C-alpha cells in the first residue's frame, strides 16, 4: 500500500492587534521569527501576509506537531512585531487591497494582473503529497477532482468582508476564482496533455509560469508531488490536520487505483465548478452538488462518504484517530465560518481571539503588547527585536 509523505503550507493574515484591520508588517514578522524562533517564514503576494511550510512529514501526527509548533512561533513573532497573526481565509474587517511585496516576481504579477493582484489579500492552506512519478501525478489529480468541493467545505473559513457577512462560508474562494487559471482543473489524459495546456496558458499570458497556474489540484512543477490548494487556511490545527490526512489518504487511494488501471470519472469542468461554488457558499453546515451521483446532498454526508471510502488507507497509515478527532471537532463546534459568525456577536476581540493562529496553544502569560518582555530581560529582548526588525528587509525573497 502506498503510504506517501505529506507537507502543508499555511498562509496567515497580519492585522492590528486591537482593530483587526490588515497591516503591512511582513518584514517585521519575518525578521522576528528568524531572530527569536529560528523560523524561516516565506513572503506572500501582499505585505499583510506570511506563509509557513512544514517539513516533509511521515504521517498526520507529525503534521499536527509541526503545525502547533509553527503556529505558536508565528503568533508570538507577530505580537513581538506589534501586530497579530490570524488564521482566516479573507480579511473580516477593513480593505481587501494589500501592499504588494517588493520582490521581482510579485512586482511582475502586479504589472501583469493589476488590481486583481492587489486584491488577493487572502490566505489558503495547500497540502502536498508525494506520488511515484509525474505521469501518475496527472492521473491522481483526475481522481481527486470529484472530491474538491468536499475538501473546500471542510476548512471554509472566510464568511466576512469589510465587516459584513458575505453569505458565503468561503469568500476567499470567490475572490480567488477571478484568476484566469484557477478553480477545478480540466481532466488530463496524460502528462504530455497537461504540459501542452500549461504551455498554452503561459503563451496566452494568462499565467506567468507554471508556478502561477493556480488550479485547485495540480502536479508540482519540479517535484513528484500533487498539491491540493482549494482550502481556506483552517481556523484550528484540528481542521488543518483533518484536511491534510484526508488529502494524503485520497492521493494514496488514487495511486492504487492508477496502478490497477482504474480510470477516474471524467467530471465535466463546468459541473465541477458549480459544485465548488455551492460548497464555498454553504460550507460544512450546508449542501453541495455531488458530481458523482448528480444530486444535491448535505456536505456532512459527502464527507462521511469520503471518510468511508478512505477508511482502509487511513487505518493502515495510522491517520484514522486524528481524522476522527477532526470530525468530532466539526460535529461539536461547526466549521470555521460557523464559529466566526457566532463569535462576531461578541465584538472584534471575540472574533480575533477565535482566529489567533496560536489561540488554544498560547500560554496564559502571553500578552498582545509583548511576549516575555517584562523586567530587565524584557528590555534586552526589545533591543534585540528592534535590531531584527531593522534587518527585516534583507531577508525578503
């Protein structure tokens, strides 16, 4: 049985610690994370975001450990840099336009795509899973395609925009769908077919390169992996681990199907896009179009069907206990969008407290003003922090 390695990328939004409005402080947060925690954060398209990457992990338990550790460090680094890092798909408050990060690639994206690039102040979660080779990767993507709506609904975590309820569980998905090469990918017959389509969209100028081909599931441009990119960044570690474990098992199951010569169902792209739209609107609490049965069904039922299909692999690779834990969190508390809607009645602090990247993991003596910065040792730490901040730009990609 194929038991692949897995890695997770998470993007986080930087906001003012009191107002919750996005702030352009990625330089400062990156510098502090490197200086104080030895954590190498990546820049994102706008300066109000940072990105984390786990190492290659052998199972969901390792993913969980890495996410907890990384989220804790990011949360502390943000507070030391005078802001707050929150796990949310799109800014719940303030403007959706961010300052473009000053790197060659991002400046080029801004030139080519104008306001579309500036309005990408959104945060996702990307799960990478190893596959044997690129030809297999293309066929695995075909097998994953019908389950994209369910995967997107699991972590739907962006119901608000500019302080208003959008009516969507994942508003990020609506913003993201404006890119010319995004959403569910076509059904590809081979690696050569995939490469041919990629060459065409790059030649047409609708993507800069293979890195900006933003389909919801795609083969890696440089590694034998499949990347699932449909999800909002999850509100909690439990939901992120649930997503990663399901994607890992789904890819492993697909690899076995490919090896047995089982072809994926060629779901028409237009029907899959409708299903993803409905899942983004309703989230885990609503309904979605099941592209395999052509019926509108509760998302929870579709999720149960997916887990039932993957249970043998989940059990064999040891991830089933954490999947069951994540499912229990969703049953008990609802999805991220549901919890945000409940929290907003308590005001800005209630909402931000829910979304803090290290919320449940934060120690009781942490504060928004400073982390471990009291007394004489605190003065020394503040001086070190200021030094790190001054050098922040030097580390920019």
